[in-house]
C-alpha cells in the first residue's frame, strides 16, 4: 500500500470537521504535537531568544522554515500534513510561515484581513495552520475568525500602526458582523486550519501570560501567485507544475547559522 492510499483509508479529519471547514472556513482543535515535542520547541526558542538578545525577537525572523531546522521540521510535521492533505490534497508545498508572539499585557494585535487579498492566487487551494506552542485563549489574544467569510475576496486598505503585527498594515474596509466572530482557542500542542480567504485577526494580550504560536501556510502546486515569492518546500507528494522555486536541501540545526541565513534573507527578499 502506498503512502497516498494509506492516507485515503485513515482520514485525519472527520467528516464533521471537514464539513465545518467548508461551512465556516476554519476548523479546530486538531491534535498536532506531543508533550515532548512542545518541551523541545520551547527550549529551542528560549535558546534562540537568548542568542538574539531577549524577547520580542520574532518579527526579525522572516520565513523561519527556510532557515531553521526546528521550523522546517515543524512545518513538515506528519500530523500537521495529514490534516492539510484532507483540505488541499496529497501534493503540498509550504508557502510561508511566521512565529507570532504576544507577551503578557502587550498591545500587539492583528487587523481584520484576508490572506488571499495580499497574495493574489489563481485559486483558493491554500490553507493556513496555526500551531499553538502555548495555550491560546480569548484573554491572551487568540486568533479570531469571521465564520463564513471565505466565499470571496473583499476590499482592503493599508494603514500601518505601531501595534499592528501585520507590517503592511493590511485591513478590511468596513466592519465585520459581531455575531459571526469566533474565538479560535487552543491548548498548547493543538492547531487550527483556516481558508486563505477567511477574514481573521486577533486582539491584544490582556492576560499576564505569553501567547506563542507558529503559523504555516500550505499550497497546492497547481496554484499560481501574482506576487513575487521566495522558495517553497515540497512537503509531501510532488510538484508537477513548477510555478515556484523549490528549496534545495534542508536548513541547519545550528541556531547561529539560522540567524545568519535569516538576516541575509531579510536583506535580499522583502516579500513575506
């Protein structure tokens, strides 16, 4: 039995979860990481913070899956890919990734937006995972989704503010319906998946605890993108289309090498 046939007989997401994704544009919680995996990741990120001189360093790490082995391994984690495969199919590219960190009592927020507006894709076969490395709660500024908002791309504007964690300042034009807002709460080690055109954002962290998570976007190779893009990781299956440059090799496990590679990338490639 091939890996593809094996997955077809053991779906990761249930029929109810798939139905919720199609209806709401988001599904959670999905089990992703073990306790030992969480311990390893937290220790690694603690070490990385120390090397970079303390907290609030994650905005300086552009596309960490291209430069750090821990991020590459997390983005290509089999349990994560199993769930993604149920959404976009057996051929999977890692399109992009971001570490999001909100310290306790911090003002950082994410404005209401659709990822699909920015990337300008030929079709909506992209799903985003949000992997919780700490508990993600209403109080500490969890992801918030506007359910059922993924049917089409709507108007946006760009307005940069100091506290908006979207560096472009991208934001929805107009208001969202309060009755459609869903708090995507997760325990550490769980994840959510959301549609590329889902309107989503997050509020500031009003708690005394840190909220830390890793967002990874997964794309079907058939999709074209108008905007310039960096290399992608062929995470599962094959790419028979060649719309994107594939990453050659895997990143080093050495954190200092990763920091150097990330800094160089940030100087030569500014599109995230």
